[in-house]
């Protein structure tokens, strides 16, 4: 019924345990769902022994978990594709290892997809660990908002607050309104597996960053992308600019690839 892929690269294992615990609680709302769901953890960091130890408790609880190990870091999208393209499920959840699910998020999401056949994928309402709203739904990006959002100091962001608000569809998110969106964040994408397979999953030319933007655009050719505010998650990550020069390099190079593929927008 449901497959869940999680790509890890030298993760914080306490955070991963929180994520797995939240998945277990969410799936446990329906014993049949728990029985028929599978989690695929793709290990991009060659840490199989620690992962085996981490998941053992959840295997004992009834979670179906399969670990796929990669000798090298093959990238975020390509790693998820190992699960997506081999999945036999009806629905597939692309999930970050630092995302904590509310107990009813999967139930709400699957019921919505069952009732709305024209929807290809859905995104939830997101908070950080301090219960502050994170704006993960987006419109098509332009260079200005990406630079301001990523590296500009706060006083510069205040100057461009209207452009940032439009990019982050804050009117939709702040009003808790079910709405169609253009771009979904890859931290949580609940999709129809058939749709993911039709587009061959992620474009694996993106090593890290912007692969979720590209996937969103391709999925929209097959159905709607919807923001569902009654679905709630906590995301503990993000903020590429705060992760050092290596992540900034990945962000910039993937950004160029994305705009070259789908069209440049400067303002």
C-alpha cells in the first residue's frame, strides 16, 4: 500500500530514531497500514552497522524496514530512485531523515489521495522544532529571491519581504487553506507511485538540491500538487547556506542545472 524512502548520509542517529518513532506511531493508527507499508533506508554514507543497530528496535515493533547500502554517496535523488523505481506500492512517501511526523499525517494524506484522483502528490504544513512555521511550498523560483533567502542578512530580507512572501506562498500557508501549489519541498512528498515511475523518479543529474523542484515540475504534468495544512510535520534541517561551502557549491551548481533545464527567471 505505502512505501517510504529515506536517504541518509552520516545522519544524526538520535534524530533518525525520532523520525522512525514518528513513522511507527503514524502507521500504527491503522494495523493494516502498518503491516502493508515498507520503509527503505538508502545508506549513502557506508554506515550499515550503526543503521542495523538503530532500526532493530523498530523491526521488533513491526515496522518493515529494508536497508540498501551504497559504497559511494550517489546523491539524494539517485538514491531515492533505488526505492521508487522498484516499489510495488500504490503510494510512495519521499522523506528526509530529520522529519518528525504527526500521528495522523499519513492517514490524512492517504485518504486525500484516495478521494482526489487528479492529485499526483501532496505537501504538508511544516514547523521547526520551536513550532515556528516553515514555508516549504513554493512558486517557481527566481535568482533574486534565492539569493536573498539564502545568504542575505535580515535587514535585506525585510526589504524584499513581499517577494519572499510570494515565493513562499505565505498567504496560502498562513490561512491554512488547502491549495494547489507549484513546487513541493523534498523533505516530505507523498506521491502516487505510478506517477513517480512515469517520470522515472528524480532526475539523477542533480546530486543535491533542486531535485525536488525538478520533480515537482514533472509531476505537475501528470496531476495536481496540493498543500494540505491538516497534515503536520516538524523539519529539523534545511538552510544550505549554514552548512558550509560544500553545500553552497552543490546549491549553486544544481541551481544552474535547474534554470538551464526549465528556464531562467531573474526577478
